C-alpha cells in the first residue's frame, strides 16, 4: 500500500526517509519501495520517478536505508503506470457538464438545445436511465469516469504500447542512478500493465485478445528495461495469480504468463491476487472508486473477517502453481509469495515445501518492523503480530498517512516523535527496546 508521505509533487520527504529507515532497522533481506509513478504528471502525494529532478531525493532515500540496515538490506523500487480515474460526480453536475451529448441521447429525450437536452436527461428517474444511457455512461455517473486500456478511440490509450516501454526504461535508469539495487515492475492489480495481461483486454491491435498478444507489451517493457540497465540491477515484476473478477485471468493464465515472463529474463516473479476495479464497491459522491473494496480486493489483502479458509497464507497456492509451471519449463526464476504471512514458522514452511523461493510480508512488517531481527536473535516472543484488521488499508483508502493501530498511539509526547497530519498518530513505530 502507499503510505502517503511524499509531497504533492511526488518528491521524497523526511517522512518518507524515516518510514523506510525504520523498516531497514529490522534488517530484512529486501525492502520494496512503494508504487512510484513513471510519468511526469501530477498524482498527489505518490512518489514519482518520471523526471531527473526526482533522483536526488531518491538517492537520499537509498543512502538512508543502507545506513539504517548497516548495509544488510537491498532496496528495490516498484515502478507503476496508471490511467486516469475521476471521482464519482454529483448527479446534477454529471448531466450539466460531464456527459458528452450524442445524437442518440438527443433522440432519446425528444431533442432540443444542448441545455434543454441536459435538463431532460437530469429529470429522468434513476430507473429510466439504463434505457437511455449506455452501460459505460451509466457507470461514469454511478462510479466515476475511468479509463481502460481498451479505450483505443482515445489517442493516448491507443499509443500506450509505443510509449510505455520507454517510460519504464527511463524510470529504471533513474532508479539505477539513484542507487537502487533493483526494480519491481508493477504488472498487478487495477493498473495499466495488469490490464494488458488480463483476459478482459480485448484490444484488436495485436496487444489484446489471445494470451500471446496480451503478453506482448509486458515483454517489450521488460526488454526495454533490461537494455537500459544492462544487468546492473535486479529486475522483477509483481503480477496477479488470479484476477478474481468475472472474465479475468485465473491461475492457469497466470502460470502461462509466469513462464513467458521468466523467459523474458526477469530475475524474480512476485505473485499477488485480485485488487481490481471491476468488482469494487460503488464510491460515495465525491470519492473515487477504490479497487480493494470488492471480493478481489479482499483476496489481495485478506483480513480476519474471513471465510473458513482464513487470511493466513491464503494466496500461497497460486505461487506454488506458478513456480511449478516455471520449473517444468526448465527455468529457476525465483517466485515470491505474500498474503497473510505473519509468523516465522509459517514462512519457513512455505520455503521447505517448495511453494515459493521468497516470502514477502507487508502488513506484519508494518506491525513490527523489527520482526526479522527478533527472529534472528531468538526473541520471537517479543514480536508484535499483525491482527489483520486492515486498519492500515482503511487509511490508505482515504489517502491518509498509513500507520498501524498496534503502535501509532504510543509515546505521542516523546520529543523525537513526528505526528501524522491529524495530530493523533505517530508516523513510525517506536524503537525496539530489548527486554
């Protein structure tokens, strides 16, 4: 999840450095910095790497992590592209300003001036709208406008395959210049590259439809990044083992893509699940749709409010299936699994069974940044274990600075504590005091 600590212009702040330095103090093997935008466009307090001016701040971040981990932790950065999404509009504004008038709409309400047509449309009952608006227009009203990779009538969407390899490779070059040890290409969840991989991608330009076509742009991105970095940094990707939405990819698709991505030369494959827009809940007026509110969102970040399977190691089987397919194809590309991992015995069992080669754990690490070090020193009884209530994810959903409920109200009056913008929470976990 994005911790929302960058500036509005996407620059590294002191809070960003403190955030990752605190995790580095636990000395994990690798830290992956949050999804970082590859375009030089405004995107709120999300880290950006779409221009050279972002490199100095990112270099400061790299140096801080190296110092905090005493050189033991590798630092990767996750590179992401995303398309435009807008907030759900008030009904009156949608019809008065946002809805594009067409001959079909004019005819449906009996014609008139533009203003008269808009007034007639607004006067329709909600129950009448499905008979007048197209499904896409109705969705724009009820959920907010959202671009798709299949909107090839829009020139900037049609040209994505020509633009994205260069954007990703330039971003990877800047990451290398800043001193990162690796890049993780974000091919997962609700965002651009995942949408190209998805079975919902019906583009007819050679980049959609059959699996081979849907893998084409990811291959081209990987080739461009590899050429730019020339073996000097680790290159991996995070992608979905299951879209968890109707018509989307399932694990057999993911296994096929895993083989193709490994053949493309990636150094690791990190497996996630779900987190899609298609099944997200309807947002409130004035809010944007959030891709982690439907069933696919639950599967991405499973909580204790669960079914009989529970949240623990819930998605490991996906990684295991993909790993087997990659091994059967004769490749040894490491597979990373994640999702509900919060105990050393749990992680060790995954490795011993050969279900994955690496185990990633975000929420447990947020709950206790020192848990790696505590295990290493035989102090497992002192670990603060994640409760999987997704308190942190709820903050992310509201674009609030992410913290953990297990520590964010502790020692708020201490002189070295930085508070969140609400003044009620500390921004980093307290230092570990060994008992």
